[in-house]
């Protein structure tokens, strides 16, 4: 429930409104950014909301159902505030956003809360970005609890799995580049497909410190294909580290990693075909 000050309620009942919209953004790394659609900077709660990086938004609609309330925020890309490189390198993934309105003629009236949520899908074209703001009901869509499935629910090397991926990690460098998602390695010669599902991390170059999951590994020509392209260009000589993948099957866990005691799947549960079988006459 939104509670407004007496002064703000009186202002809203008047014939002339002097309202401006502000939004406060907090990234996962703790960085805070403040913007307004007013034509001058506003100081609200001790924070300066910048007018130079104004934005526009789609209409805000509320629903009494459990559907996710979404809206789009459109803003300008500016190299000293929000850059395209920062957006696509993941710095704004899941950033928290608060949107509210103020009376720019009298900021002491307080705020009118409009929406709180987290950034979802982000796109950038022609010097502007569009960010989807996902409401609080988005959390209700997350699966909670375990699921019975034949495949393991853990990821190789996490706390549930327990495999020491550092002992399996290899290092190499990029030999040639096809795109941000396809390149060849210099010397690694692991078996066909052994890296499929593994994780590769760049340790030098423009993508240093960023990781990506490996979609496919071809031993013959040492080609790595990533599921998602890296945010920045890959260059010959970029150093990388990587470890193998796991297809999450019981046999792989037992025979390849000797880790079947930590297997988090249910390989012996009858499948759908067994459920649909009918008895013999």
C-alpha cells in the first residue's frame, strides 16, 4: 500500500501538478545510479538524480492476479554513465530499480512510490537502451524445492556436487577467431566433446574475468563454440582457462568423476513410457 504525506495528497488534489519521475538503480556490485525525467537535476533523500541522462517509460499497470507486472524503461547510452559495453558485459543484470514521483517545486512533500523490481531483458540500438523491469511477483515463478528427474540437479564443481574442478582446469590461449562465440585453441587436444557443457574463463584480453559455458568442442580442429557470445571482441593470444563438462547422467558421474555418492538425480525412476504401459490381456 502506498502511503503519501498530507502535503503530497493536497498537491494531487489541486488543479495544477508539478510532478517529476525519478528512478534509482542499484547494481549487483553495489554501484548506485540516479536519474530523472525532469529538465534539471533533483536532490532527493541526499542523492542527486541526473537530468542529463533522462529516460522514458511505458505505462505502469497493476494487476490483482499473480501475473508478473512488467514495464519498459528507455534511456540514452552515455559513455560516462551507462555504456553499451557495460550493459552487454552484464554489469546491469538483475539490478534493482525503484521508480517514484516527486513534486519538483517542493521536494519536502516526499515521494509517490510507483514500482520496485529488477532489470530483466536489456537491448541497445541506435544510442539508446530498453530495459525490462520485472515486478516483485517475478519471484513467484521461481521453482522452489527439489524435482524428481533422472539427471543430476547439481552443477559440476558446486557444493552439492563436490568435484574439485580446479584439479581438472586446463589453460591455453586463443589461436584464431571466427566470432565472439567461436574460436580455436592453440594446444589443448582433449577428447571429442569432453569440454561440452564445461565453463571457459578469459584470463586476459578485453573479456578478462568473464566466463561462458561451452556449447561444443571439436577435437579435430580445436574449435570451441560458446552458448552465448562474449560481450567484447576475442583476439588471438587471449589467455583462457577451462574445465570439462558433465552430461549429468549417473554413468558419467560414476565412471568419469567417481562421484556417484553425490549424484543428485533419480536414474531408476520409471519414465513416462512405463506409466503409460497397459497390462497384458
